């Protein structure tokens, strides 16, 4: 936390936090979190909502997220279009079957969450490694959930690339099939090359050139929307990490601005 509080305010435009890590936190960590929220706009990206799972929505968690959003003036709450619990947390983000029944199930749960939060949430297109039962394509499933629930889309460019390799589809055609008018903001990250035909989404490496190119394509379609660089481990020195942030800004500067939409 220290380097983030001491770097120049202009180094980044916003930051993202997992709300579960900060609910009920006190002492010096709460103070540092408040200081960070005062310096930068924050977005919340949850890890345990279990939007596609069979268990009831944890409404106490959602209410606590809403309370923390209000306290820290957080404009966006996003989550993963996955499930992560079945009679208890599974500690992984697992793919939902791409079916019409699943669309209705997820959309109803999204609406329940949005009623508590008081605004649309954003769902992220997820990476996955085993193909669930599919009546719809992945893009059709995402589109249907967004339209049925009224939620927004968090466009994860690296996940598109990872899935395009693992499941053998064209990443640009896939992106174009999504409801791009509902994209709220964007994620970009590095991944691990397990094999030429198997990529693992890790957030533990530098972004590679094909993913940068895909981000540039995304900007051509949605404009220079706010974009978060995800890095969870194998962290380089902060100045090195900020070089990737600068590259994001450079690509945003080349993008058409007509469809851009600011955070908040």
C-alpha cells in the first residue's frame, strides 16, 4: 500500500479493489484504504458473489458492499460471470453452462443484486478451461445475460485472448459479437503459457503483444474507456509496472473518442 500512496497522483487515473478484502477492516489498514480512496477514484471488483451458482445470493455481502461503496464513493461494482460456490465456497471461478435456462437464472440473480446496490453492476467475461454444456455460444450467452438483466459488461481483453487460443476461435469476431454498447470499463493482464494451445489467466506476467493489439481493437470499437492493468503477483518495481499503464494511455490517445464514457 505504501508505494501506491506515495507515487504521483497522476501516475494512474483510477484503481480497483476487491471489496471482500476491505469490509469490516479497521485500524491502520482502514486508514490507508481511506487515504487511497481520497487520492484516486476506485472501482470494486468482487471475487465471491457467485452470480451463477445454485446457492442463494449472499444478500448480507451485497449490502456490505453497497455500504462500503457509499463510504468510499465508489461508482462501479463488477463481478465475474461465473459461479464459485455450491453449499460452500469452491475458491475458484467456474464456467456457467451456456444455456437459456442459465441465462434466466443468472439474470434474476443479477437483478436481485442490482436492487440492493441501487445501480447496474458490471459482469466480466471470464476465462475457462473446460467447455460447459452449451446451447448457446459463449458470446450469445454473455449478450443474453446482459440484455435480460440490464447489467453492464466489464470487457476483459486478456480473457478473450486466452479463451480464443484454448477454445480455438477468432478473438476479434468474438469481441464484435458482444454487446459492446454496454461495456463500462476494460481489463488487461498477462497470462501463463502452459503450452502453445493452452493459456492460463494468471495476472502474473507482462502483457504480450497480441493482447495489446486486441486492446487497440477494443478501443476502435468502444472508444478509450477506462482500462485497468491487473497484476496479482510477480510484481516488478512500480516504475516498471507503470510503463504498461503508460502504454495503455498511449493506445487510448490513438482511439476514437466518440463512444468514450468516463468512469462514474
